[in-house]
C-alpha cells in the first residue's frame, strides 16, 4: 500500500492545479511513513510540550502516520528572495498549498476509509497555541520521524527537494512500512558550521549566534508575520515570511548532497 499512497498523493498534487486553476505550481511531492508506536513520538511531549498529541489521540487504533512535503516551484522561491516583506507569489503559494493540503487530506481520508480503515483529518496550519507559538501536532516533527528530512539551524525542514514548501500528515490504522531514517545532517551549518545564510537573511533578527550555538527567538519570528504588513487577497491573507528559506543553499535541495555531486 505504501506505493499506492505515494501514487495517490503525487497524482492529486499534479491534478490539483488544473482542476482549480491555481496561480501556483508545485514540484513532485515527497512522501514518508512512520510507525505510530515509534518512541520518538513520546519525545515530542518533552521537546514541544506536554499537550502535543500522540497518533493514538487522533486515531485510537493508529498503526501508521503518513507525511508529505509539497515543494514550491522555482519561480515562487525566486520571487521571495529580496525585500523585507514576503512576495505576492509566495503568499499566494502558501495559501493555495494550504488549500491543496486540506483537499488532499480529505481525498486520502476518503480513499483509506473506503477500504475499511480509519484515518484522521488534520489542517495544514493554524493548529498552534497562539501564546506559546507551538503546535499540538507539529507536521515538521512528524515529518522528521517519518524520515523525509531534517531540521535546519533555522528550525525549518529540509528535504531532498529543499525547504520551500508545505507539510501535511494523516494518521491511520492501516499498517504501512515505515521509512528508514538516516543519521546524516542536511543543514550545512549543522554539518560543519560552513553556512549561516538563513540566519543572515532573517529580516527581523530572530536568530543570534553565540559560541557557534544558534538561539531562536520565536516571538520575533512571529512578529515579522503578524505585526507588520499582512496583505489581503481574494483567496486569503498573506500571513507568511519565508525570507530565511529563499536564496539559500537548501532552498531546493539537500546542499550536502549537491556539493558531493
């Protein structure tokens, strides 16, 4: 079933643009699978907070978690390299991708339940504590557990198709083969300290470097998004930033592997 689910997700992303006449385009998605009993899920209650949900909180009989990363096109990424505010193309892509993920989750839910299994329905975003600025279901952390990428020094998630895109996940009681995680770092700074591009590109000084340790100010990051200009479009609001993701070595690929080619 793993390959069938990858096929469902890939085809749905490809068809979504034509069916909905979106302004945005996407590269091929990356899909991973985690065992719902993986001990790493318990660690999230310590790393993120005690209220972080477990797979069994969402589906009591959970056996697997499906995660996917939908990467933005090169055009969208290039549009957001300069300036202090996020570009219109980046904003629109973020809104349209959240809509795509909502549609995709419903599609997967229907496909899985049609086969007699149970599944969750999770939003792509807006499922976080507005005071702590932490989520009770972190798609990035779940994606890490599923083995499709690693965290960069800026807390963003790097996959084999880079970090510019959106993540989604779904919990099911369907038994699926877990993706194997590897031990290598994808972030050049974490690998050998050779890159600080994402830190330098932050437009609101949310990162400070002390003795080769990066300190992240979550509130400053949130301030850049919600306390400055929030443009409104017909399809939603542009509550995004993404400056630390664009025009850096990990925007569209794993920089370590790229250097080795």
